C-alpha cells in the first residue's frame, strides 16, 4: 500500500487472509511514487493508492516502455472499512494474473455505489462491474 493509504487497512486486509503490507513496514516511506511502484513490482504485489494522477502517469509510462507491473488499484479516499469492503469484492473476483499490468480504479459517487474498471491503455475496458 502506498504511504497515502491508512495503515489500518493493511491489518484489515490481513485479517481477511489476504497478503498486505504498508510503505512503512516495507521501508518505503519518503520514497517517490516511481520507487514505490518499483518496489511493488519487485515483490510481485499490486499497489493500492489514493494518488490517481501520478499513478495513472506511471502506469502509462510502464505501458509505453513495455515494462510489467503487478497491477495498480486507485481508490477514492473513504474510511478503511469501506475501502476494505470494495477490495474484498475485487480480491474474490480478480486473480493476480488478471491484475498484471492493469490499472484498476475504484470510483464512488454520492449514492455510495461504486464502479470498478480495468484499463489497458488501448482504450478498452477489460472488465467492468458495479456494486451497490
């Protein structure tokens, strides 16, 4: 998890029997976004962040340079329990192989529903689903 994500979320994810670490536990505090993504790649882990703008740019750069990553999840800032609920839906429907080289955005509107989508920078959404 990027350093802008509440560290409590990692404990909540682990309590549901999924693997998670924080930037702090990984020794990545103060590192650039690029360094944090490089670290996630080296560990084969999908990176969760609230920093949509910078990580969309990084994902586009990886795509343009034919570099591989293990996936990036962009999450709107919400309470950790709400983000966890959305992550569990993703974790239970999307495999690690399906996340590879994908940018997954968790969007939330006022009605508190959310839509997730994969984007592969070819302009085609690979998967899209909504939960209310």
